[in-house]
């Protein structure tokens, strides 16, 4: 201890003050970031959706027939937005359309059955024709696909690989190219794209899905800067697990909400992501946000330790899924 004190005493006072100042700035920045997290998550309200259009303005929701997409459609209808519902199964879309029009007086809906994995120019032409002349104020890019089971990249079936990239990336980009020009012309609009912790932190055994969501992260932040001068807000909405068919999680918990509270937060916290490392990105659900802040401010996003944790977790998920499949096969 005496040697340490002697060594510290030998450092010039100016250098000591410099390091002390840097340390104070570092601590202050973390405290400020944490304060912004608390305010954004528990106190402040996000952008009022009326910024994007009055009652009767249209919202386009992709992947609308189930899970988060269905909930986005329901809550936007409750806020007075007419709906263009886009998904693969026409019967589900028609059922949802009738349900929402019956529940919300004066609501108008349009439906389009579209298999994004097919990547047909004709489908995108149908969408363009359907929205032609509509005052679209909000686009929810929700359509997406993950792996059927956690799987090493080298064992990923080519069809699954192709579908994930085609749906998550090309589908989102092509729909946005159809909808965004009208927003730019009208000088208002919201393009909300569903991101994922799987794209925020590299996730082995979900490599293709993880990469597709990381692509959307960079694309969305880039597009946000391009459209900001036109008063069009572009936001990537980050989520951890939610109880949907894609996540395969059935039971809600503190860290895993059901679609209803998650979407309520997503629509209520638009624009409140100033504490995050990526611009034009927000994590609306409170437990997801706290989890993200801890990771960003301890191990860091993209750190090998975080990747290793994800690897072990997905290996365990795969092992349990394979064992369950083997048990079911024996019963047949």
C-alpha cells in the first residue's frame, strides 16, 4: 500500500486532476443516461400519433393477421386510424377486418393477402394500387420470420435461409418504397419497423435471423436521417421476447409480455430512445429497456461475452426442442 501511495504521489498534480475530471465525466454520462432511461420508460409520453394524421388517416400494417401485427391493427383502430391489413392468409385478414369494423364505429379497412416469401412483383403492384390515393400516416413494418428451431448456420435449410432474408429484409424495403413517397410529399408520417434483440446482439444458432434484423437496424437508422428533413419519423422498435407464435413462448412474465401491453408501449413511447447507442431506435417495454440499458452499460453490445451467453442459451433451447421432438416421435 505504501508503494502504491508513493507511486500515486509521484504523478504530477495536473495529470491527477485530468484523470479525475475524465472519471467524473464518465460517471456523469452514465448517470445522465440512466436518468434518461428512467424518464423515457416510466414518466414521459412519446410522440402523439395525431402528428401523423387526423382521425380517418390510414395506417398500413404488415403481418397483420396474428400476434403483434394484429394487436398493432387493433390499437391503431381504437385511436381512429383506418387500416390497410397485409398478411398471407386472406381468411384471417377478412375475419380481423370484420371484427374491427364491428367494434369501432366508422372504421374503414382494406385487406391484401400477400406471401412475402414469394417476392412477386405483382403482389407489390397490388399493394401500390390498393394504397393509391390514400392518406397513409403510419406504416408498421411488422412482417417477419425466424428459424423454426435454433440451428447452426451450416445446418440451416436453404429455403428457410432464403425466406428469412426475403421476408424480413426485401419485404420491409419494398413495402416502405411504396408507402414512404406519399409521406414525404405530405411532409408527415411514421415508419415503425420491428427490430429485435437478436439483431441488436449477435445471436449464434439464429445467425440468419440475427443478421436480417441487424440489417434492418442500420437500414432504418439510415432512412431516418434521409427522411427527417421531410418531417417523416422513422423508428426501429426493439423488443426482447413477446408471447407470439414466432417466439414460441406461451406464458407471459416480467421480461416477456403479451402483445397487448407491448404494443401499447410501442405506440406510446415513439421517439423516446435517446439513451440508446443507436439513433432513431427505442425499446418501449419497461423490462426490455432496463435489460438493454444494463447490457449497453456493462458488457456492451456485440461483446464476445454477450455472444457467448446467447450461444449457450440457444444451444440449450435447441437441445430441449430436439428431445421433445424425439419423445413425440416415439408416441406416434
